[in-house]
């Protein structure tokens, strides 16, 4: 539920409610629906990822324990899609179609806004989902704890990418929509804090499980680097971000994190 927009500084609680209300299916009462609250929401988005990742990891670990790594991996990806209404996957497909069209920014944005999915979007979704499922399955085959932590780290990294996409130096590609609401709302200091907090958390989780403390944060850093490259590409091609671009950044960060985990062994 939403209250009327407010004015003045937004609290971190306002930001968290905005974040959970926008980025998940979890029912929360959103007291602020304005740019100050949006900035707080994008800066604290990794906390949303942490909660969603924990829910998906728990469900997936139970399935993996009873049925094996591959069913567990499918359960993890399905759970995260359900918890977000497929929001980020939809954005990824739309951005793939827009960038793949090779058309000028205005036409590419029009393609992204259409409700159907084109061949670039379908191919990108298939490759990303296959990559995510295959890596998570291999982690669950190694141990339920490793699989659960891989899900948790990738989900948190996905939402951490949103803070980078909403830096004050990044404009909106078009007026209106979620992209225009959140574009340019996160200060460099807040984005740095969100990134550092995510890396420290994943290092602590990896160390607690007996891994090298560097493996998880290195993978998260790689995932965030992939999403940053996508952001730069979208800003050059589309003159800014949209809600779809943010969704694509989230899925790119999650997939990059998982692929890096596989490469790090």
C-alpha cells in the first residue's frame, strides 16, 4: 500500500519500505513515494537482496537435500523470479531487444517498452537462466551450504548493482516510469557504502563456511563489474537508464557473480 507523497528528507526506514515494496512481492506499507525515498531505497537495495536471497536459498537447499543439486538450482531461480514477479528478467529481455536492434535511442526505447519479447530477448533469457542454474547446481552438488551461499551472494549482488545504476551522474533515458523516479538519486558515498557492505558481508559468510574469505567477495566484485559495463553501454546507446536497464543490471550482476564463482573453483 502507498500513502500520499511527502516532502522533506526521507528516513532509511522509508527507503527500505520503498525498496521492498518496489523490488519484491512482500507486502509492506510504503509511506513515501518520491525521489528522496527512492534514493534511500536504491542505496539499501542490497538488504532487499539479502532477504530475498535467504528465502530462495532456504527453499533451494531443502529441495537440493531431498532431490539433488539440479532441482535445487531450478528451485532457487524460480523462487527469486516469483519473489520479484520476474521484474528483473523482464528488464533483461527488453534491454537485450533494444540494444540488439541496433536502432537509434528513441527507437530502441520504443522497442524496450513493447510488451512482447523479441529474438534477442529470448536468447539472452535462455543463456542467462542456463548459466545461473548450471552454476548453482554445481555448488549444491558440492554441499548444500555452498549452494545456499551462492544463491545468497548472487541475489545480494544483483540488488547492489541498482545503487550503481542510480548514481547522481547517471541520467534517466526518458521521463516517467520507475527509471525516472530513481535515476540520479544515489550519492557516490552511499553507493560506495552499499558496495563495501556487500563485499564485507560475503567475505564473512564465506569465511564462516570454511571457504577462502576472498572467493565470494571476488565473485561479487566481478558481477558488479559486469553490470557496470552494461550500464556504460546503455548510457551511451540510450542516453540514460530506465527501469528495464536496472533490471538488466541486476540479472547481469547475479549471473556474473555465479560465473565468477564457477571460474574461481
